[in-house]
C-alpha cells in the first residue's frame, strides 16, 4: 500500500516568466508530474486503457499556496501525499521543496482532487468506482504527514 | 471605482491535452488574462514601473473548481470580481462561462490572492502598500455578486 | 478563393520568460492561432470531423526567424499567407508584426508545412487528399506577397 | 572540448494536445532542455551573470522536421550537436529519438542558431563576442555526425 511519491524536476527556462521566477501556473504541471510518477510507480498509467471500460482522472479541484519563488535551474522536489481516498475520487497534497539551497526549504504547498470517470456509450463521462486493481495499492498517508 | 472585468478568449488547440479538453493548468493563465485586462482598463499595467519604487504582484494563493470541460474553439468568458481589498493585497474570484452553447454555462470557478511587493536595495521583495493612484480606483464587488 | 488571414494577439504575461521577452516556442503557438482562424474564416475547423473519413493536419516542418523581441502587452499581428498547395499538403508563411510601436514593424518570420491525414481502420495515420470542399476555397498567395 | 550533449525527458501529460501527441511547439522547449544541459555540463548557466558584462543567448533561428509523433510517457532523447561556431553565434542540430520502443527511432530533427549578446548602458542588446572561458570549451561536431 502506497501513500506517497517524490518527483524531482529542474526548473526549465521556458517555465520562468518576466518576473524571473517560475510562472504560478506551472506548479500545477509539477503536481501532475508527481501524480503520474505515483501511478507509474504502482505499475499504472494515468491513462488507464487496460481496464474495461477504460477510466480517466479529470481534476475537480486544484489549489496552491506560494511561499517562496522558484528560479531557473532550481531543483524542486514535489512530494505527493494521498490525503483522501473515496470510492470514486482521490485527493492529494503536494509539498514543493527547493533542494539546491543551503538546506531544503518548502516553497509551495498544493492540493488536488481527481475523480475516476468512465465514458458511456453516448460519449459522456460519468463518475466510476476506482478499479480495485489500482485502489488496493493505495492508502491515505498518516495524519502526522499531512 | 471598479470591481469587475470580463475577458473573452477562444480556446486554442495548444491549450488542449490528450483528453481532448483544456488542460487544468491553463485556467490559471486565463485568470491572469482577466486580471491584466482589469489593470489595463484602469489605465495600468500589472508591471507597474511608473511608481517609485516600482511594484509587482506575485501570487500567494490560487485555486480552481472544475465543473465542465472546455474544448477546442470554445468561447470562454472569464469574469473577474474583486472579493477582498487590503492595504497590501487583493483577492479576486473568477467565474468561467462557456458562451458558445445553447446558453452561457458556468464551467469553472476560481480565486486568486495577490500581494503588492516592491524590491529593496538588496534585490529582495517585500510587501508594500498598494499605490493610492491604483487603489483609489478599485473596490470590493457587491456581496450578492460573489 | 482565400490565400491569407490576419490574427491579432496581445502578449500574455505567461508567454514571457525571464529574459523579459516572449519565449521563442510561443511563436509556433501564434502561428496556429492564425492557421486555425484561417480555417474558421473559411467555415471549417482544423478538427475536420465533418468529412468521412475525418481528416487531421499534423505538422511536418516548422521554422521561425526572430528579428526583434516581443514583450508583455505588445500587440502582434500574425499574417498567414498560403505559400504552397499540393494535393495532400499545405505550406504557409507567417509575418509577425508588432503593431503598438510608432509604426508597425516586422519582428519575426515563420513558415509551416502541414499534411492532410486520415486515420485507417488500424488507427494508423496516412496522408490523404485534401477534401475538395476545403481545397476549392484556398489558393497560393501572389508571388510578390511571399 | 565538447561538441555534443544528450538529455532525456519523459513526455508529460501537459505536453500533449487533443490529437493525442506532443504539441509541435514543445519540441522547441525540448531543444532548450538539451542546450541548457550542455551549458551546465561545461560548468556554465545559459544565464551568464558571471561575465562582465553579463551575456545572454537569444535565438535568431529555430526549425524542426517532424517524422513520427511522441506520446504521453514516451521517453525521448534529445541529442544536441554543435554544427557551427562563430565569434558571436552558435548553431546546434538536435536529433530526437524515442527510446521506449522495440528499438530507438528518430522522431524529429531540429536546429537552432543563437547569438551571444550583451546589454548596453542604454538597455539595448547588441551582439558580443562569446566569452573565451566558454568558447574555449566547445567545438563543432565531426562532419559525419551532423
């Protein structure tokens, strides 16, 4: 049973803006990097074609608190923790730590809620129970970590 | 005194992802489109070089709730409303409406808190009082609109 | 018969990088804005689901020469001109002009070659003849404009 | 003396578009990933603040030929080769290889020309000789590799 995953990225030039820092929208791309790495670490892709019917994971809520800026070539750790697990949805929190300073420092804190959906005959998406083969592998992180 | 602004965008192909819908991180770019249009409508740029010292507006909090997807070529209205005004920060909410359906429909709801900062001699940013010439032009939207 | 289209965009904050100018990759997104506007002006979407079989337009070549930088809030005109028309492909050139200076000035010059494709039973894409209903509406721009 | 560098990236979900493949503009971001990795491998950052005056590297030409699509979670190697070295500019070619198939396969081929510039007293950029401390470390790749 897994409840966390850490991804590391180096800030790209194209992720900065004219203020000289990472554009705030990119933190949401960074969250996905960790989320999809978490899925892969469990032997799954977020594109779950192997299930019948195939399921997808649209986002229903996303947020981020920004404390310190990230700059070009900074090394950032994105620490995903499962904060809630329901039959049809998952919530994560994300701790962003800059690693290349005198000591690791938390620069941002985010969260994401995603819903498991499947596509009906009519092409419409509707919420679906998370496939057991995946659900059985994950659990909520210990409270003291959240 | 202004408390709202509406921007309209057409969804670009490059804003979609392999799920066929606008990638969730782009809603945060859309928020900025409305925010910066709001500034321009008041005769200002978000890059406030005309003040001495110059001020900037880093984001400290951003969030979004996603209700319905946006697709390629959809026309989306981003309705900014000032939800809070403090001496050194502003908060906005954003209502995203898809305009090109049978009737306008709200597809997402976001919010943003930005802080007015200025750069010190040492290059460090610190919170600053919003310049009067700008502050005098804005007010919080009526409660029933929020 | 159409051979040109002009789109206008205002540079977004999120399109700039830490050098204070539009990131060079964004000029390729700007090209698409003009290309898709060109299609729409002819009553078509680049996503051509109305044909049987549906066709798509992957890019096979793209290039851009950069002369002058674009900055935040600059107004840029993207002038598309059809430079070549074959049975299964189209080429465009793009002239980027900054409009908000003392006089319009060309800041970049790009080109794009796209191929008309259709998806076979096996899911593989193969080059296809451009549907007549679309092809009949476009022609190559006069040589002196290219 | 160095003339090449290889960077590896895994395709992110946010880099795909509704056609299910990596958006063509992202190949230009991938090129930068390799270019900046090349600089770092030589002990430099593309943001060369350590020189007096500081130098920057704006792009003057970029192009890409697309042969095969890249998809979500594909592993792509970006192989940079120095193709030209002048006193004030550098040119690179880039070979994009997809690594996660039965065998590595070239999916795209790009090139980039960048100019070394410095900022004058008046804030204007002008072409400058590449600093020796950097120039001495690089050479053009053998012809048979280009």
